[in-house]
């Protein structure tokens, strides 16, 4: 039913800083600019976003997946990784250690909050975490190429310095509600919860660094997934101004084969968008188990 994660949308106080950070530090490219129109703002359920400027970014690999930043003033008191909802975007990269070195030595608008390290003592996967100029959290992850003869299913590897998103991270107070929503509505495989140490979350919450939290994976396709995290009791609902998008990571857009399957959940009636990257496809928005915004883009036949 879900074919891929197409767009991730962020609210950003300063689009010029976003553009500088992503083009200079991550080698992303600007592929579109404009203003949010009334139709899209209504579809979001965020009418006050109409007329706001946005910038559309694409990895240097030219992979058809996008980061969209929409101008929105910062909300006092919002701190990354302390609230429920969309919390982080994981990008494929070639060398997190080189990225960390360049961010430190060349100066960058990204702040390192997690140094490069393997996922476990035996894992070949290596990742780091940063916070960007929109208070967005990025995981920058190296997936090594498979060994010759290894035909087991696995993630893709980055084809450029920083490549496309492949995992998004969603949090809520009850992991079973998140698991049931994605499993039942989208008919995707969702793992059983497992306890995992989340270093960046523990730092943000002021918890002991070894604290573990329930985590599950919703594997949307062989190349895309949603990490579902149960946040601790200290987490709060994300503050949102009336009629606007949430701060930082606000919307995840997925392509689906049939929009009508979700008709009873639409925030507003579907619209046909001619602008990039929609290119004439129907679009509608729903809310998830934690009220997070999900954009559905219909691929059709």
C-alpha cells in the first residue's frame, strides 16, 4: 500500500540559514521555491500557513525524495526530542566520521549531539546525530555495501556524500497505539517492541545515559521504515500555534496506490497538485495515532 517516503516537511524560522546549512554542509540542492497557497494550507489543517515561503531541497544523488522547509516563527520553549510526534529524520551518508570532522573544523549551522558510533559492538552500521537550524534532528547513517554473494534483504547504501531519507522517527506515550495504527491502517509489518538505549533522547531528557525505552520498527517497504519510540513520562505534547504547523519536523509524506482507501480519515477533501514534486497527483492529509500529520500522495496505476 505504501510505496515510499517522498517528502519530509519542516517548520523553520529562517529559510536562508536552512539553505546555507544544507547546501554547504550536506551538499543538498535547492530545486524549488515558492509560497504555500490556500489550497495546501487548508489540506494541512493549518490555514495560517497560507502565503508562507518555502524552499524544496533534494540530495545531490538526484534521488526523487525531498526535504521541504516552510517559514514559521520559532515557538518559545520547544526543545528537540522532548515532545511527541515526528522527531527525527535519518539520512543515508557515506562517512559520518568525515561529516563530523567537517562540521567541527569548517564551521556549520548543524550542532553535533551524538558523535559517530556503531549501532552495537558488532554492527557495521555507523551513525551520528545533529540538530539543524530549524531545531530539526537528523540521524546521519552509513550502511555498508553488502558483501559479494550476500542476497539477504537490507537497506540501500548512500550513493553521494549525503543521500536520501530512509527512516523517520515517530514518538508517542504508548508504543502499542503507534504500532496498531501503522499496522492496521497501512497493512505494513511492524516489529514487536524491544528495549533500546536512546542516547540522544536520554541527553535531551536529562536521563541516565544507559536508560532504555521501548522501540519498534514499521517496515513500510524494503527501503523505507518508521521507527516507533515510546517516550518517557517526562515528554510532553508538542506546542503548536493555532492554524500553523508544528515546529521543526512537521509532516511526513508517503506515496500510496489508492487514496480512496483512507477517505474516512481526510482532514480535508483531496486536491490535485500540479506543482513539483506532486506533478498532477492527488494529495490528502490524515492524522496519526499521536495527531502527527501524514501526507498521502496517490501514485495511481
